[in-house]
């Protein structure tokens, strides 16, 4: 699938994300090096750090948040209505055309 990711400098990157490798959005961002090492995916994708927070700007219907994601976002900084944890968003066909913006580094 193709998704658009706006990095923390405001630059939009259109990238290809595989749906057959059990990859999540945080891992896609890391694989394209769209955020400096150590500023995203700090907890390794356990919904325990919010370094992978992003804002979903397209109108895709994402899977419901898990309890852990909800709890983490309740404590994170710069949270908006469209905030999600990138590590909790699996790449699936339904997300083709997804547009997200990385939340500021904290
Ligand atoms: Fe830590 Fe997503 S990588 S919450």
C-alpha cells in the first residue's frame, strides 16, 4: 500500500508499506528513517512510550484502540482527537492512501 507520512519538519513522504510482513506504522517510519534513531519506537512497539504518536489526517477508519493504547495516549503530550500510536497500527490493505503526521518529539 502507499501511505503519506509528514515528518517532524513538515516534509511529506509518500512511501510503500508492505502488508504481508506484519509491519506497523512505527516500523514503516523507522525503515524509511523519517525520524532520527531513538526518537521513535523507544519502547519497541509495546504501547508504553508514545514516541510513535502520530495524527491521522485522512478519513480512514482505523481499528479501535486497545486499552493499552488508550491509556498511553491519556498520559502523552501533544495529544489531539486524531492521535494514535503508530506501533499499534498494522499495515493492512484497508489503509491504502493513509495520511499521517508525526507528533512532535518530546
Ligand atoms: Fe512506544 Fe509505540 S513505540 S508506544
